[in-house]
C-alpha cells in the first residue's frame, strides 16, 4: 500500500528546494500531500507542487475541498509521516508552543505519525536561544530534527542554516518509515538510572549511572510500537516522548514501582543500577564533622531483578544488565541462570568509553540458550536497538512465530 508523506512548506527562501524534495518523494513511490503557509506561497506557487504531486495543495485551513471530511484531520489521519521543510523560526515556535493558526500547524496538532522537521534560516536566527529552546522542546516530544547544513546563505552570511539537500532529507524520511514495528501490541517495562539511599538529610549513597542506556531502550521500544513504562531513578535526562514515566528515589521505591506493574509487562528490561546497600539507620539530623566519623552500618537492599525473576510468567521476557569489571562475561553467566533471565547485557564499566555517564557502550549479549554476541563500541541508542532485536528473536523462537 502506498504510504502518504504530508509535506508542510514554510515561508522561507529555501521553499524552492521543497519542490525538488516533493518530486523525489513521488519518484520513490510515496503519495505526497503538500500543505503550505500563506508566506510560503510568496516564494513558490501552489501550482508547482500540484503539478509535481498530482494532488491539490492545501493552504487555507477553512477551504474544505471535500464536504464529507475535515481537511486537517483527514490529512493527519492519512499521514505515514509529516515532514516540514523548510521549518522557519516562526513555524518552529508555533509547533513548540502548540499554536495552530494555519494549515501546517493545525495539521501538526492532529497528526499521530512521526514528525520530521528541517530548519532553515539565517545563521544568527538559528543560533538564537529562543530557537534553540524551541527545537529542544520539540526533540523532547519525539520530533525528529534534521540539523541544517553549513555554507553560504541567501542573506549573504555564511554559516549554519541551509536546508539540507533533498536527497539527504529523503534518506531520513525513508529511514524513519522503514523502522521496525515488531513490538507493536506489547507492554514493555524498563528501569533506568541509579537509586539513592539517604544517610542523613543531606548525604546519600548512590552510583554513577546516568540513565542514558535505559532511556535509550525505552525510546527505542516506543518507536518500535510498544507501550512503554519507564521507572527511573534520579537523572537529569528529559523523558522520552510517548513513554509513561515513573520517578523513584530509593531501591525500595523502585522495587515497589516495578512490583506493581510487572504482571502487566510482556517484556521487562532492568537497565537500572540500584544501590546494593543502604544505611541500617537513617540519621534524622545532619551529621557534623565535629561529631566525629559516624559508625555507618550497611544492610543489603532488596534485589529487584531476582525478586521479579521469581514471579516471571511463561509469556514474559526478562532482560538484565551486568555492570562488571575484569572478567565480565564469566561472572555474568551465573547471574543469567540465578535470576531466571532470558537475556543478560554485560559490560565492563572500567572501560572509559563504555558504561556509566558516556554516550557509547560496548556490551556482550548472553541468552538463556547459551548464545553469546559481542557487540563493538556503539552509540547507546544503537545498543538499545540490538538489545530489542535480541528480545524479538527470543520471543519469536519461543512462540514459533512473530511476537504477538
């Protein structure tokens, strides 16, 4: 079935490139519906896009060509992807703040498909804090932003702000539309980040987990069609769009949150790094240096993954992480069986380019059937995809077919 790409054209000089973009999308076999702002029509006539796409261009929100439907809703419903190119500073601001006063922005509020924008403007406009804040807000909501290219600009400046070439934008469109949806219909529960065990009102025990790996997994699972719940310890990351976020502090808090939701999960991925110990007694007042060194007695915290492993049902797939040092894989094999896991992700956190607080990871995947796959150094978002690929394979083999 032919996929529909809705192309929103903003009012900037780069709009002339959008005609070539529309043409390339049509040649790749997409049904292209063009929407234009009034300002965009000052640069390119709608007739140009109509001739290229064989579809009437919609500019006026109140011009309803089909009395049997509301145009911006019908267009949004047909979209497999909504692409805005060029996205001007004005359009970006409207999208970021939910303003809907033209056909492009009104449709943007109704669309449920992936949204891709390609900013294009003067270099100083692009670098303005307001524009950057608006782009950051859109990224947090899951909008895919194609960074502008650098080079000579129409205004006479040279710098970042050029609309990427149509071929580059089409490549992004095709990459987004070809993403797998092999987790559709599944409920995925992910834990991420550290936990904090308080010593007194100002001091605590914790670790260096940034939550980046767990957040990347949650976002990737959501992109692949899953209903995702992310139970997160204290981190500074923005929550992935479309994911239910449950914030916790202590290991007991995380245990309680997971235990309350584990029965609903088809897949449980324990990417968090909960504290293994906590003070036996929490001081009610701040310990002062003049009081001497406190006698800090520790006790083990609840082992969340082991406890959940005891509750595991036949239809569930459990994934754990083993942050080790030294002979990491050998230490991890025993953990795989002991905690009743289907897959264990092993990494050596002593390596500078892997583990905590960095954007890359080098891991080995161990599965319950004895399989072992060592991955090269990869960005964490790519590691997340490989982990989910392994989950899909395990569920497919177990069911005798694709995951339900």
